C-alpha cells in the first residue's frame, strides 16, 4: 500500500472545511481539490479519505463507505449553494450549471422538477458574468457563491439548503466523508480522529474558532462577521437528523436504492 496514500486526506478547496483542516497535525498530507475532483482522487487511491459530493457517493456506493460524524451539511440556509438570475426562477428558460459539484446540480434539478418547471440546463465554467451572459440563471457553490451573493444580493433567487428544508423537512447534506471499501480501517480511523480533534477544538475553544474564522476571512475576502454566521449555516458534524436528510436526498434526488454503508 502506498505510504503517501496512507497519510493523505482530501479536502474541498473551499473554506467550508476549514474547521477540520486548520491546524491539522502536519504528519498528514492534504490534497485540496474541487468537490467532484475529490471523488476521482479517492477512487484512484490518491487519498485515504475525502469529502465528496453526496451525489457522487450515490454513483459509487459499491466501492465506497461513509465515515461517521463528518460531513458538509446545513440545517436550512446554507449561504454558499445559490441560484442566481436577473429573472425569477419561474421565468428562467435556461440555467447554467457549474462542473465542480455533482450534489448541488442534482439537488437543483430535483427542486426544479418538484416545481414542474423545465428549463434548459447548460454546463459551464463557474463564473457569474459569463454564465448569466448566456443563461437566465446560474448555480454557484462555495466561496464563489459567498462572494457573488455579497456583491450582487439582488441576483440571489434561491438558497438550495433553505429550499430543500422547505420541501423535504430535512437538513441537507451536500458533502460526505468517504473511504474506499478496501481501505485499512485502522488508517481510516486515524484520519477520522485527526479531523475530529480539530472539529472538537473549533466547537469548544473560542480561541481556535476565532483563528479559523480570521484565516478563512483572509482567504475568501468575506468579513469576519459574515463568517461568524456562515460557520453556523455550514456544519461539519453530522447527526441523526442529518442522516435522515442524507437518506432522503440519496433516495429522492439520486434514485439510490440501497442504504448508505458506514465504515464502522
């Protein structure tokens, strides 16, 4: 087994996982990448565990298991998975979709289907101006969504976390932490423990929380005040209520027939 793989943890190249990775033990290698790219890295054994889109887990559940406790989820408003447009959703004839997150795309398609709408979907690079120059609406995620919503609040037409909560009654799990089924469970548990140590510090130590928020503010150009709120909208600890939301999403939006498999 490749030693680099053993000591490498994938991470989303957005600030939403900063509470888990800020101050991580330096014995771990970190592989940052867009969410959908991490799925390929995980399957190719470039990393031992990684946060991947929940929709990608549905597609690859025969090869992957879920890691307990950790996720990228929201109890309602998420703030960083947003539909933008200059017209209301009901009037959008075309919507540009980004290529960097399968979950957000699957969720948007599902929510629009529930409304009985049928816009044309076009995959494009995640750039607000370029997307809206060709389409009536566009989906953005992560830091880009945060930045554009701050700069263009009048263009925000839907927060997908809020909409999912409204129509399903569940929290939304956008990203799951996963490992290959053939991984050494003890190594996976070691990576899990390292991330959990950082999460517990973020949750319980005000000094650590402030350090993470200040660091994230410098990286994202978001204000400390906005990130104080954001790190309550996006949550990295998954609870039983979140698991119910995850199962509902995997079944209803991803048409996954079997129940998720846990690493332990």
